[in-house]
C-alpha cells in the first residue's frame, strides 16, 4: 500500500515536471519566433540603408567592410559579433563588465552608452 502511494506521488511529480517543461518549451518557441522577426526586420533595415548609401555613391563596399571590422574589433576580437567593450570607471579607472551599473571595485556609478 505504501509502495503504491509512493509510486503515485512519483508519477504525479513526473507529470508536473512534464507540464512545466511543455509550458517552458512553448514560451521559448514564442520568444524564438519574436527574435527571428526582429532579426529579419533589422536585416531588411540594414540592407535598405546600405543600398541607399551605395546608390548615392557616398560609401563603397570596401569602406563598409572596413567599418564593420573596426566596430567588430572594439571588443578586442574579430568574431563577427558586436559585444560591448568593458566600461572604465571614471573614479578608479579600472575596467568593468559592460553590464554593470556600478564599479565592482569602488562602487562609483558607471557611465552608460546609448548602444
């Protein structure tokens, strides 16, 4: 009898976990769909801006690639990603992770970038 009760509790726990996992997977699918839409929209915007600039003759393909590499190297790695560089504290001049709001060494508020 106790064994049956124990098994029923385990079955119930597994069912709860399965439902939670299903709900989480559904939420992640929605987030992924939204991110793909955002990426598609940004890619379209970038393509339109680039074509307008190129048609007007104000920037060449080589200049665009050079600027992309310059921006890519700001974080110290040419990896095709735009990662925020470390933020330097205005008080102690130590480097901090770009996601921090206050210096981890002295507590001073760190400057924020619009990007």
